[in-house]
């Protein structure tokens, strides 16, 4: 896979880091997997895609933080499967995150955040954009203080929209457009 990382300001009060088609930076063994299926058309996408996004915002004394990554594996099944790995036993710290101090960032995804990710993706129009296959959210980190379900809803929408971009057509303007729409 091709290595590509982008780090940029996210709107004025935040920072985003995006990994494209790279090995999972913070994968974990899931204690549980939440799943959902949506009927759709066969995917026109022919190769696996992977995106991981780390985001911190700075708004009115709040500093929402999260890191979420997923792979899309296309198939011709007429079903889009969504799987979100979660684990409530997270105790491995991330030392070089974008989170603001004194937040402690841990690898993994608590169940309540995994459920928020699943619900937001299941109720989006991503199945129309990607077609059939499997979206597996298998890379995550969260802050003990700065993370929330709403932060992971935003991250899930960014990740899934970035998965729609073909690596050969991906441009900074495409990425900026997606980030602006998720605002």
C-alpha cells in the first residue's frame, strides 16, 4: 500500500491528521464487534481502501478529540456490511496524539462510541456512494476527557466520505470539500 499522511488545520480552531492507505496506526483486539447491514448496489470500486483520521477541535473551552480508522473492502454481494470494533478495556496510552494536555489518550473504542459510529454510518448515504462490501472500523483512540459520542459521529462521517475518494483522483481540494461538508 502507498503511504500518505496529511496534517493540516481543521477550520480555524482545530487540527486534523489523515492517513491514506497505510497500516493501522492504532489497531486493537476487539472485545466486541457491533454490526449492521444495508442493501445496496454492487460496488464499482475494485480495490481495498483504508483511511484513518485523528481530529482535535478547540471550541469554547472544549477540546473534542478522537482517532478513527476504517477499511472498505468491496464485493459484489448487494449488501454493505458495517462492522465497528470496540473494547471497554483500553489501557494502552498514545503518546504522540493531537489531543491537548492534560488529556490522556488510550487505544481502543468504548462501546458507547462504537454504537455512535455504527448509527451515524448506518443512517448516512454512504451505501449509495461505496456500494456493496465491508466497512470495518478497526483502528481507534479516544481521550479520557476530550472524547464523546458526537466527536466519533463526526469522525465516522469524515472517514467514510474519505473512503469514497479514489487514490488516483484524491486532491487537497477534494479533502477540503469533504471536511467543510462535515462541519
